C-alpha cells in the first residue's frame, strides 16, 4: 500500500512515518517543504498519483493564547479549507481511503462519562470548530472513498511538548504540586497507541472513533505515575479545587486549571483494535526519553 502522510515532520507524523515504513508501507511524505503553507489554494493533485490511502495529520494546531486578529479565520484557512481541498482532490484521484486526525475537543472540554462518537459535538474554541468543520467537509466525499476520523485526547510520548512536557519538568524537580485533592478522570493516549490506531484505520472499519489508552487517570494519579517513572518522589499538596479555580481566574489561566481539575473521558473503542501499550509502559518510555533529552538529566 502506498500511503500519503501530511505533516510527516510533526510529533505524530514522525512516529507514524517510522511505524509505517518498518512494516513495509510505501510512504509519500508531504510537508510544508513540498506544498508550502496549507490553505484553500494548495494544489494536491500532483501528489496523489498512485496513492491508495491518505492520512491527513497536518493542521494549524491548538494555540493556548492566540492573539491574532481573527483566530477562527486562520484555523479555517488551514484546517478547514486545506482539508476540504485535499479530500476533494483525493476523491477525484480515486484514493481508496482517507484517514483524518481530528481532536476530542470537537466533543467538548469536559464530561463525567465516557464520550462516544454518537454524542453531540460541542466545540468550544476556534481550533475545535475548525476541526469539526473539516470533518463535515470530508463527509461531502461520502460514497467516493472510505473515511475514518480519529478524535484522540491529549497525546504523550517521546517528543511531547506543551503542558505535558512542563508537567514532566515539575515532577522531575520534585516540586510540591497543589493537585493532591483532584479526583477527576481524564483519558490520554500514548503516541505508540495512536500510531497503532492510525495504522489499524488503514484497513479497519469506516467511521468516527475516539481512541485512548483504555485507562483513565486523575491528575494526581498521573503525577504519581510520572514520579515513579522518573524515580522521583510525588509531592502532592491537597489544595481545594475551588481555590485552584480562583487562582486560575486571578492569573488568567482558568482554561489550564480546568484541564487539571475537570474530567474528560473517551470510550476508546475502535472495533477490532486494542491499544498495544499500557499506560505505565507509555509513561515509562516518555520518562526515559525525557531523561535522555534534558541536559544533565540522563
């Protein structure tokens, strides 16, 4: 099978290209060096000759504090219009299957029970709205090619950045963290599990799925397991959640605090697929990478 992968240089893209290549897939990598900035004018047609499956990872990613004049327009230019053009071109070229990496943020920011693909969508910010609109644009090709949409939660693993990398640093320094009273449940997905889900999607059932590790963690439990993986003590202080929320309001970090204290659970089901890695294995691999990457930490 010849697979076209967009965003091959990203966090997920690098791992996916490597995983497909070692399993004998022929991979056509399409990054910014090939097509430039993705948008409504991107010409995908020359890249689709001989392609059986497209895996579309490239996107304008979620920005915590976007100060652009019109953030939604910028997200739509890349995530909606760029995706719409690729899906239409792929269908016209006779591509057999289109796999799209979306986000659980399409379903919302919090839920106490596991979300499923049948639940109503509730995108809250420009990134999530653009991803949901992209899903609908791809659906316009129904009947012309098979479509698989994956809405993963937070992805962690070697190469991770953002808030997860910051949490690794805090735990590694054994700093007291005010998360001891948090009893939420959140779904995560290890990079190796997400790559496995995408690989399965190349031949698996069509539809929309919410993959995860299959084990939900509280913020306090995540800190404990990361500390164990890093061979550090977990210093958790039981600060009341109401006080954490107040601190978030005062500092302008309400959204960050919400992600720490609220629950966001996925059903994790893809018929016929089981995550190949357990949570502790994924966290240990991530911790090992962190120790090898940070100067003086190995």
